[in-house]
């Protein structure tokens, strides 16, 4: 049954994406916030499909901890799910993303229209360009979203935090909100299976601006990893899927 529901969800997910991309194309003629609102609505539609088809729902914890105004949100990255969930948790998100994603027809053009922030990995002055753009967006009250490990990592994997998040934190001079999650249990990377249960996304205590680089990195990694390990243990203990504890080894 899980296999059938997963296949069905994946088909409907991409059909839904195609419909929303067609609808979103109209926003090229509208102010930037129009595409932001469309993207947030697309994210909510995905969560509804995930619940109806697969039996997976999202639980948010600590939303009251999200500061208003300019913000750096640094999230654990285990699946594609958090890329569309987190944009609905703040008013005006700007995601740090690979420059290559903006080359994708329609989708990439819409990320440009939405004011997302590209980074050319390995390119000369890539960090400086990213920091400059992000600082301007945060100064305007936007919430900058970054995945500090740079790529999706399976549940329980050894952390791989990159220095880019520290450079960004120092440039923006705004609080950093760590985000822990256990999405990789239910939406494994590089796999078509979608598992029923409760995906938990937890917003942790903000890290104030102005810390030294090493202290910031220590606090960020400790907060995210400690909370994410706790959420993974919760999912393995209460999930309705018998083999969910095997995901750490199989992913």
C-alpha cells in the first residue's frame, strides 16, 4: 500500500507543480510579492496532497519563536519537503539556492522574479556576492533561508556544516533562527517512497546577532543537531510505519 500511495503521490505532485507553474507565469506581469504568495499557496497544496494521499501531516513547533523583520533562518536539510514548507512559515522568504536552478525554464525564471538569492558554488567572489545580495534583502525586512550543510543529508548522517552560513550571519547582522526537523524519515532523499506519519519541524531559540564566527557555528550546529536527533528518535518510536527505523541505514 505504501508503494502504491507513493507512486500516486509522486504523479499527482508533479501534475500539481505543472498546474501551479502555469498559473504562476501570470505573475511575471505583477509585483514580486505575487509570486511569493503563489509559491506559498503551492506549498500548502503539497501538504494537503501529502496528507490525503500518503497519510503524512506536518507538525510545527515553536512558531512563536520566529522574529519579525529581517532574519536568517538556518534549517536542517533532509528532503525536498522543507524547501516548500519553510517558505510558508515567514512573510517574505528569500532562499539561498544553487545558481543552476535558475536556468530551469519557467521554474528558474520564477525564482528570479521572486528575488531568490543564487550562489555560484566554487565561483570567484561567490560568497561576497551572495552576502551582499542577502544583506540588501534582509535590510528590507526579508527572511533569508539557508540550508547550512548545502545539500540534503540522510537522517542520522554525520553533520557537514559549511562556512557560508557563518559569513552570511556576520554580513546580515540579524538574528539566526535554527530549524530542526525529521523529514528524511518520511520523504527520503533519492527515493520515491513517501511514508505516513508526522513530520515535525521545530523552530528553536534564535541566536542573537554579533557572535564570533566559531561561537556562532558551535551554537548553530549543536542546536540543530541535538533537536533533529531528538525528533528522529520520536519519529522512530511513534511512527505508524514499521520499517521507519531502517531509514537511517538504508538511505
